[in-house]
């Protein structure tokens, strides 16, 4: 897959003047438009390594089965986010792919779907799933057995997972690990809740744990500015709420910690259904920059590419490649779309 053409894209962003007044400005930039990787809504994007990412959503491809029967299957796509080149397509789910989780330092990843299954894939293997985990009685939305779980993530170097759910809670569970083919897998029979953070007012949609394992950020649903926030939690002894990030006007679908070298202070990024990506000062809760991806619809997922790059999945314009620019302070620019 090659570059299709360069297009002028109009986006809006918020600029904080030295006198403290915040202005909304229109940004016109030439961004690279590649042949779309997906032809329908992209629900999730995740980075597999420093060059490749995996994305999935509502894409369907047609397959012929036993010559007479045809049906559609959902597709996950691996591609080089630096060049736009598709590496491989993985087909197996019967309904929308809702989550993708990559196994660190490997070529393997999991995908969860509304068809009630979790599939394990290998980039170096066939285009068919390496393993299928089924038996759920309801939609799998967060690579977990509970239908209420919206997302879960591992605490680095610790026997814990953090999960967000539709019951408006953030929970910290502990369990035991087992080994399968050299990879660490969690035995759900040994999972026990270690801590439940104070219940929020809205559904918790996503969570991510910092690289050092000390903090977790979660985000929530909402509308018209009610809810629509991200929250930073302490995972150490106090386990308190540390900071809140408010400024989106619709559901915040994703939140990520940005690498420490991205800015002079610790920062996080959020994406929301209001078509905006925001960068926040992690310690103070101040919004440092807002990029509006006009015409993209709800922004569904964020993934860190490298120290200056973010990948953002959207309803209407596929996956956006965003770059942090320090030439005029901390700014975020769209440089490509796949």
C-alpha cells in the first residue's frame, strides 16, 4: 500500500497566550493521505513494536465457504505506521473487533470481539488464529470474562491487573501467573479483588498503568461536559485519586501516558467522541494542547508510537498519525491518515 496523495487538512486547536487568555485557532497543514487500511469504523489501535501497529473494527471481507455459502468476517490489520504499508490481514471474527492487546517483546497479540470470542494471533504465523478462547455468554469488550468490563491492563512487574467497567468502578485484582509456550498468562481461577477505588458517576471506558507501575489513569463516558473526564489514581500505598482532567464534552474513549522524554513535565493524552485529542499536565490537570480532528467523528482509541508519535483511531477517517512538535512549545499535529 502506497501513499495516495497529500491533502490540506483544516483542524482547530486551543492556544494559551502569555497573558493567560486561551484562543481557538485554525491550523491548515498538508498531511499524507494513504489508501485506507480500513473501510469502516476503527474501534481500536495498538502498537506491536516500534514500527508496526495492529488495528481492528467493523471491517468485513467476503469469503467463500464450500463454494455455495458466502459470509463476512471481521479483519484485524498489521501495518507499518511510519510508511503506511500493510504487512498482514488477520481474519476470523464474526462481529466487530472491540479490543486488541499486544504481548510485549513478541509478535503475538489478542483480539476481542462482539462475537463473544478472544483470538490469539502470531504475526509470523498464518493469517488464521493461533488459539481461540470462547465460551463467553455475552459480548467480550475488554479481553475479560465479565460482560461489564470495558478494559483491563497489567501492572508492570507486579501480579496485578487494573480493570474499568460499566458499573462505574475501577478495580485492582491480584492473581497467579502460569506459563504457556514461554508466555505469561493469567489464571482467572486465582484472581481476587485487591482494591476497589471510589465509584465514579459515569461508566469507566478505559484504563492504563504507567511504566513504573505507580499510577493508573482511567477515563469515563458522558455528554455535554458531564462526566467526560480522565482521572489519575495512585497505585502505591495510599491508592488515592491524585488528579482529574476535565475539558472534553463527550465520552472520553481512551487515555495514555506519554513517554517521559515527550515534554519537560509528565503528560498524558486523551481522545474522545467530541473529535478532540488533548494533552494534559499529569501533575496539575492543566490542558496543554487541544487538537480537533474535524470530520473524523468519535475518536475511539489511542496508542503511543514513539516518543513523538501518537496513533488515533476514528469512526470516519481511519487511523491518524499525530506528532508532538516542540518548535513553538508543546503542540500536536496530524501528519498522516491510514
